[in-house]
C-alpha cells in the first residue's frame, strides 16, 4: 500500500494504540519504515466498559511516546491528543461512562457546580459530585492539550493529531497547531 500511495502522491499514516501487552503484535518498526507517519493514539487509557479514570494522564501519554520512539523514528511519529473526556457514573456497584467533548465537559462542570482540583500526577483537573440517591459522578478535565504539545516539542516529534474534530473548543479550533 505504501508504494501505491507514494506513486499517487498520497501520504500514508498508521494509527496505533500506545505500546502495551494488548498491542505488542503491532510491528511498529516496520510501520516506521513503510508509512510516512505513525500516529500514537495518546488516549483511551480508561475507556467505556473499563475502570473509571482519565482518558489520557500525562504519564500514559509520555509512556506511549517514549515506547513508540523505541521502534519509530521521531521524524515520523505524531502524537494524537483527545478532545474529549469521560464522565463516570457509579450507581448500585456498577460503573458506566459517557464521552463529552471539551465544550460539553465544561458545561457539565458548570451546570453541576463541580469543584475541580488540579492533580499533578495526572496532569488534569478532577471533580466529582454525589446526589442524594448515592449516585456519584466524576470526571477528569483537560485544561488544554498544551502539556502534550510540550512533550511533542521536547521529543522533537513530527507533529500532533487529534481525536476528534467537533469535540474541541472554539479557542482551540482557532489555533490548531502544527509543530
């Protein structure tokens, strides 16, 4: 496929989960040779159906980048940042979640008067509320993708991608950045 793409002047990129046991079979080294870019999806650390937590703590993102750099040259590596978060609901011993774009997450925080506190370890704000029926809702809120941008610059990567358009704020859409 890479040969056909080059012949037609098309750019070929491959999106991969961060290096982990479940993605160990990816041949990132070969992808780094044949693809123009390899995009590490620096999100889905915690996902629907899994345990509650941030979708992209800073250590998760950093480990994804450094792990991928072991097999892919930095000039071909792009880090993808999430323009969403999850609000987790714990009720009757069950945990569920719903994805919220950046604007919707801010609205949820404002409408529910959620007090956010900064968590250095995660690199994000965290807040939770509990109603009179014992239903607890919690979420991790990004200030902006600036921390990931700093990592991309520190590691001298090829650039930044995002997931997904339409989930960003107006402020970010006005200044989507390239390296």
